[in-house]
C-alpha cells in the first residue's frame, strides 16, 4: 500500500513522498525500508522506518515519510 493511501485512510497530513510502498508494520526503533511505525512522543528520532505516523506537534527527526495525525495511538471503538 502506498503511504498516500495510508494517510487518506487515517485522515492524516502526508509529509514527503506519497509513492513509498509500505509492506509491513514494525516498532519505530526497529523499522526499516517498506515498514510503517507510529511514534507517540512529541520529539525525538523515529528511526529508519519508511513511514512514521506521528502526532501533529511532532518536532523530531525522520529519515522517511511522515503522516501527521491528531492521535498516533488512536484505537477503534
């Protein structure tokens, strides 16, 4: 799935290349190419994930694509 499709799905703001392919989910500390992770802290290093879902106030460093959302840990009801 493309990062842009994930951003649309979660109602997030895409920062970066929306054509990045995401094939699996991983923890932010261990994620790499093709993987998406979430990061719920306001700042810090999100690692090497291809795409990271972060809060709108995130002010850290990212090597890949970011998707900014209101709550990166939002759970369905």
